[in-house]
């Protein structure tokens, strides 16, 4: 590839997860960068002279008609058409969801304060105007404020998302402030990182009001950020991802973010230049040179071309680094429907990229049939039958459980637990099983792309075990696990992350952490984790289904029977129908690939929105990983 002013069409990525089109009215604005502060409050000034605080006491009735006061104006309903790509003529047939273009949405507009409005009506009107603020830069919303709050309120510091039902409840605090109570669903910080709240979490926020010189009530003290019901959040924000690189520079690693739809390309580029989330940073690399920023306020997208003008700092990237930087920008912008091509400049001058831009994947998965334990031997599932693998005759004397498969195309590595305390290789046609590791009550193994097999004793001492068939064995430092009980672990497809299901002081915890490797690729430790799945009460097994979603078998207050929960690393969870007696799961690519086994030995696969039994008398299904 030559000078960067040459446009490069963004390649299609069959492995990329599909982004759903929003289902509701869309309003938009670009999220402001900076650290989040969930508990941040505006200054406590009581406003200019002449303002009077409202009287305390009393309970207000819920308001159910806020949306009726919003004036809807249809600005545009045009769909951005994706660029055409050549259809593949070879390769496996796979199922996929259509990649629907995201509509640019309909603007929301709200009235300012009504004369004579009560304190509750002012708060109610402010919330409505806040929803519309993504269309008018919160100008109308600030009309409901007075005093320093007009300038100090930071609407994009955080987004707190609450359930559409039940309706918000209003009450008065002892000092007369208006208190809003809602059922929390999640929050998004100023960098676009989503955190799901625990089930039935009540979110309370107070608004202090006073009369202005005209005798009208106005808000003079409030929390930073915006409160949005789920429906409005989905219309305004869209799930995207920033893409970084594995240390080996051979695969992408996503960092999920939520940004307003408007100016999405700008938000994504700014996020990528700012770097990965703290939990992910130890396990990934980026080719963005230090100090690199956009030279203008936004990324210009015109006629399908995204023009990214980087600061002169970007010139510090060497000839081998620039194609990878280009690849990061390219993959990150692929989530923007109206972008089909990318043009990079540095300080308005051509950005020279002499080497070809590599085609990397974010989900390096190798498909193969499901392997199960069938009457004491390993067997491969084909349709509704299971056929013993070569080497089955050499398994006499073994007590096989929890097989795990490598990613090799030919003669893939296969390991299993022999009883509960021995990790061994599976015997092949002409080779015996041999011991890899030993420990008390080992958890089911997981194999990464580098050929490392991971396990750990259930009672953790703060270390995991990683071993190769060659005999190399290392202890992987994870001090945050010390004293806990590990139930399951799974290494991500690209090998830069791990999900760990464990119990701490009797509480189920689902953590995702980066895998820290040495220059030789040997795993050395885990970074500090990020927590997901707070809505689950128990968790017993897990499987990666795409580049940023983990399927977890567990229970919750809403589902006391074991169910598969789909947990994005930075997004709202969903639950699949329960299967009575489910004890283990595995998956390949997508939630349609999920396979589930019950304690009675029945194997299930996805069938539409439900499950279908395919085999009996088997246990512990396994796919690569």
C-alpha cells in the first residue's frame, strides 16, 4: 500500500458479530472523554439572592405521562447503505444474522419550563429535556436549572439507565429536595464503558430546587450525568468496540464501548487513540504512538469515506507499525454503517504506509465436531450418533471427565481430567495418555491458541496452572483469586483474556481479566479483573461465543433453574430458556453453536428460540478452547 491518501475499502469480516439496529427513536451527541465518577455531584451553591428552597414533606405520585410532553420532529429516516463486497466462492457454509444498517434516527425536542410548574413538574420536565439533549446539546435541559448548576452540570459524565417499568416514583427528602426512585439497569461512564447493575437495584437521585427572582422553581443542585429509560438509551446509544492487538500482533482484541449514534466515527477514533480500558491494557498492545490525537474536532465521513487526520505524533510509528495502526482504525470503524473506506493523513499530509495492511480476525476459531465422554471413552458427535475417537482402546484404566480440545487443524491437542486430580493427554491411535499436571480437585481444563492447557485446583492459592504437552509448566499469578473457590475458567479465542467463575466468601463472582505474557509468549499472570454477570446467583460453566460475549450456565433470581446467560463484556445480559438438569455447556461461533449436557446424560443443541435433544448417554461436551 502506498501513500495514505489512497483510499482503502474496509474489508468484510465474516467473524465479526452483527450489530442490531436500534428499535426506538434516536437522538444523538458525542460522549465527552474523561474518567467516570458515579457518585459525583455538582457544587452545593443555593443560587443567587432571592431564591427560596421548597418546603419539605409529603409524597408525590408517579408521573406516567412524561413522554406525552415531548414534541417529536422527524428529521431523517434514511438508511446508510453498506458498501458492496465480493461474495465468497468457497469455504464452509455458516449461519449468520444480517448486518442491518443503523438508522440515523429521529430527533427528540422538548419544551422548556412551564410558568407556574411545581417542583415535581420541573424535575419531570428536566428529565424529558435531558432525553432530548442529545439533539440540542442539552440547551433546553439547562433552562430547568439555575445558579451555578447551569454551568457546572456535566450531562455526559455518566448515563444511568433505568427500567421502562415500573414508572419512576417521586418523593420529598427531609430537607425538601425532590427524590426520584427507579429500578436501575446499568450505567455508562464518560469513556463509554457499560456496567450492568444487579437485579432489582433501586436507583435514587435527589434534585434541590429553589425559586428564581420571577418566583419560578428551578433546579440548583443535582448529580452529573443523564438518566435514561432503557427504550431511550437504546435509541440514542449503540454498542461498538475499539480494537487492539494481541502481543503476537496476529489477532484483534475488542474493547466494548457504548457511544451516541451521532458522530459515532469520531467517538470511536478518539476512544482508540486514548487506549484500552485499564483491565485490558496489560494483555494487549496498540500501534498508536504516544500523544497521537485528532487534529480537528471530528472524523469527516463523506460519500462513504472516513477521513482521519492524525496529529504529527502519529509519524513516530515505524514502517512495520503503520500497517497495524491502519488495521486498528479500519476494524474499529467497521462498526459505523456509513463508512466503507478509510483515508488517513498526518497533520493534513499523506500518511505513508509502505507495507500491506494485514487482514486480522478478532475471533480465531477453528470449527470441528463436538467431542463427548461416552461410556468411558472419548467420542465425536455426528448428528444423533457418537463415534469413538482413535485411541479409545487405550483408555482402559482412565476415569475421563471434561475433555478440552486444541485449535490445530490436523491432529488437534486433546486433554482431559482423569478423575478429579490428574490432567492428562488423551490417548491417540498409537500413543498412550501421559500426565500433564496433578492437583486437588482440578477444574475443567481450557486450551489456548498457543497450545497451553489451563487448569487450577478449585481451592485457589492465587495461581493458575498452564502446561504444554512438551512438559513446560508455569504458575500464572492471579492474586485476586487467593482464598476463593474456582468453578470454571475459559481462555478467549485470541488468548489475551480469561473468564473465571469463582466463589468468594460464599458469593458467586464472574471475572474477566487480561492474560499477561512474556516476550516468549509464556503466560505469567492475570491483570486486575473486570466483573460481569452481577445478576447471576450461581455460575457453574462458561464458553466464549463471540469476540466479546461469554455464555455462562447459572441461576438468577429470575431463573432459579440452570439457564444459559449471554454476558457481553460491557453490555446488558440476556437469558436463554432453561433446560432441566443442565450441568455443562460448550460453544463454537455464535449462540446458535451452543451445546448443553444434563446430569442425566442428555445432549441438547439450539433449535430456534429453544433447545432440542440430540443424544443420550453422554457427558461433558467439548469444542476447541
